[in-house]
């Protein structure tokens, strides 16, 4: 450029061409001022030679620089080091790219948080990082169901879920390995209503127990808003509406029985507990008793006649071992609900006595009969037709029943009747 400064492109080209053709490679340039020169290619060559010769006049001629063997060796060494360095770099790059990644991505659920109560539409979001900076797949699952595969967020409509505990799992995959994070949240879209059932546990007996004789069934029930009612069932048959029940297992066939205890809170939520026990009375020996007290009682209108004396006080005063009741009415409704109510009431009152067990006949609105006995009832028969001496039979219009009771090892038949005489 120093030789050609100030010339047009055509002139610059001719000068450069001449230098290459006639002088070879000049390693060190000379400051030659040919500003203002113009003309043909030969003229420029001539002027350039004149000025170049004048510049070098009086100076010792210098030859072209040649590369000796030592320099060549140095250049070869530098070139070899360059090739080796690049080869090692390429090798490391290959190892990094092709080495299997056994470290999973780091996944963190940012919303919601562990144990949080959620409602309506809530946003699930998470972050993920990987040591190689590569995330290939991403997923969001609710209760094990895949619901998102293309984003780190999801708008979850919790009103479509059942209130209660739900699991959120967020996970990502790099080239080979999955990483995940999991939390549990509580969906509550009740709007403040009480949907929590009472906590119920059967305290006696214990599950799987072999039972015999008189067994007291008890439950424990708690609720933040209190307990409204209780129910105890044995093999699906209602036995009591209190927290406890005295069960005479001698009236059952030996074998397995299911006890269900329920408690209901003011909002109608039902809590329950269920166990199974085995009744085994094959070797039970009842202690003998010298005497027992038998009582019969017409209580009228299921014991609720307004003008009738309080029959329950009479029962409590008499403290009979076996009581025959007439006109029990609807005591047998709802699986002997009223009968069981009174049995529990008297057993509570006579806490120091052997408990009563009860049986009812099937009755109409005003009739009916029942028995409460502190002795094992072996058989209970409702009689609908009575054979007469003339060979005919009488269809019983009122209650008549025969109860076989084991009193101190002696079988006794107790007849309860509500018959009317006609002329």
C-alpha cells in the first residue's frame, strides 16, 4: 500500500503485478513516493525502478530473508503442538457429549406448597435445572394421572375433585434420567360447611377376640361440633342408640360376627368403626340360682298411654329376672329399636345385676308382646294358631308366644298371652 498510495485502482494493480512478476516476495517494503505519477504500465514501471534504485543507493545490499533449519524445526514444533491441542480438545468434547448423564434434573414445585389447602382454580408451577442444561421432557401428574406435558405450569380446577387429600407430582427428563418433586395438598371447596365425620373407635371388644357370655360393646366418638346420635349394629341388625350395649352372646350361634359402631354429628356426617369377633359359648357353664322372679305386665299402647301409670317405674321397683310385656305395639319396628332402647335403659339402671336380653313378636299398632330375661333364652316362638280339644284350631287374634329359658341348667317354658274370652 505504501508503493501505491495516491493511485487509482488500475495503477495500483499494475504496480502490484509488476512487483510480483519481477521482484518476487519483498519482505520489507520501502517508502517510495510516486504521488502524482500517471501514465502507461511501462512508464510506471520505469519511474518505480528509478525511485527504488535511488532509495537504496549507498546502502549495503540486503538479500531476501531465508528460513533456516532451526526455524523450520521451530515452525514444525509449533504446528505439531497446535495439532495436538486441537485433537485433545476435540476428544474432550466428544467425551462430554457422549458420556451418559446419570444425574437427574433438579425439580422443585413452587406452587402450591406442601400441605396447603386449595380451592377453586389453583396454579401448579415448578422449576427444573440440569447439570448439562438440557431438559427433554416435562410432566405434571395429579393423583398419578398425567395432565400436562408441554409446560412448567398448569391451571387446576379443584372443583372437579373430591374434597380431601390429593398428590401433585412434577417431573422432568434430561437425555436419560427423570427427576421429580412431589407434594400433598388438601382440596376444600365446601365453602366453610362441616364435611368432617366424627372420629369413632370401638374400645371394647378388640378385633378378632373370642367372646362368650355377656359382652359389653363400647365406642369412643369425638367431633369438633359434638355428637348428635349413636348406633350399634351386630351383623347389620340395630342393637342400641347409645355408646354401649350389653350383648348376650349365649343367644347367638357360635361363629364370626361383625360389630359396627356409628356416630353422627350435627351436620349429618357419619363416622364409624367396624370389627369382627368370634362367639364361642360351647363350654360355658352358668352358675345356678335357687329362685328367680317372673313378672307379666300389660303396658298398653306401647307403654305410652297418657292416662296409664309410668310402667318403667314399676319394672324398676319389682326388679324381676324375667318380664313378659303385652301390648308392646311398635317395639319391634326398625329391628326392635324401642325394645333395645328399654333394654339398655334397664341394664344401666340395674348396673349390679346380670343384664337383660330382649325379644319381640311381630305386632300390629296396639298389640304385640316382648320378653326381657336375665337368663339365656334358648328358643322363642310366636304362636299364630292354637289346637283345640275338638280337633279344630283357633286362629289367635292377640299375641301368644312361648319362650324356652335356661334357668340354672333347667329348661323352662314361659307362656305369654293376650287372649280374650268369648261366650
